[in-house]
C-alpha cells in the first residue's frame, strides 16, 4: 500500500523504517524513562491485612519501591493496581 503525501509516494515500509530510525535517535535512557503514577491516582493505602501488599505485587521493586507508583516506599502498603507476583 502506498500513500500520497504532497508530491511523494510513501509506502508503509518507508514510514516504518523512518519511524524506527527516528526512534534510534532518541538520547540514551529516553526509552527507559517512565512516568510514574501518584499514590492518590492508584489509591495507595496502608496495609489491609488481606495479603495484597506491595511485597506480593509483581510491580514491587525491592527493597521499597514500585515500578509504576511514585513514592510508594512502604512495602506493606497496597494499591488499586496491585497485581499478584508469579514465580
Ligand atoms: S501494590 Fe501498588 S504501590 Fe505496591 S508495588 Fe504494587 S503497584 Fe506498586
């Protein structure tokens, strides 16, 4: 499939290759930069005693952090996006 943009014919392949090339021009580390959610957004709360705490969540980063929630540094806390750790 080709698409006409201005006077040039552009194929999907050209767009894909161009997009990949542009992505490789990002500064090192930019791809791994991640915006974290606030504790309020995920309703972070104190331990509830149901076993669904940060330590049993697959998003937990030992010793006291979270991949997606900013400032979640109480391993006994929990939140709305808790997800069971497997294996
Ligand atoms: S329960 Fe919430 S804050 Fe805790 S590790 Fe999981 S996602 Fe992060």
